[in-house]
């Protein structure tokens, strides 16, 4: 396997995640104080996790005893996927090749993100995608950890 030489390589912590709809509506999908981690390796693998820090614990430690509402809230307040990635440096584009994730439909999909790195801060921006009954672009700001 060839190694990737990219400024994206490393571990990043989530600073902000903000969505803007085509109609101009603004949302923060993981709340005002989200937690997240993004990892890009030199071998071309990546993983990402987003979480709303106000997530509620289940009433029971027995996962089979959780209510449908608890499961729904847990699903809505966490996102994650992993796979491989490629970089188009000249266009400042990173493509995530999803192998597994929270949403089963994402498996096998490629998701392009524009990126900008200024100092130790990385900004990724999605293309438009459906969410909350509209089309949205989400901009995610990360701070380099390693």
C-alpha cells in the first residue's frame, strides 16, 4: 500500500459543526458544544465521529430494555463512519470512501468534502445533501490534536 502525503494526516478534534439550508436556515446538528474526532492516516484510512454532548444515558444498562424513544434519541445525536480516503490537492477536495457507518445506506458511497487548512485548523464543507426536508451544506471546523 502506498503512503499518502497530505496535510490532512493526523487526529483532529471537533470545534464546530454548522449546517445552512438552501433557504438560509442555520442549524447545529450536534448542539452548541459538540464532541467529535476525525482521523486521517498515511495509509489512506479515515474515521470520524460526531456527538451531541447533551446525550442522555439509557435508563437501563440492558440494551434490550431500552425504549424506542431512547434508541431514536441515541441515533439522532451521534454520527460516525469510517473507510478510506483520497485527496485531490489541486482542488482542495478530500473524498471519503465509506466502508461502514451509522447509516447503512452510506456503505460503499463516496462523499466529497472541500477542505481548507489554516495553521492547525481544518475546515471541511460538504456538498448539498438532503436533511430535515431540505438541501443542506454542512461546514465542520476541526483543530489538530496530533
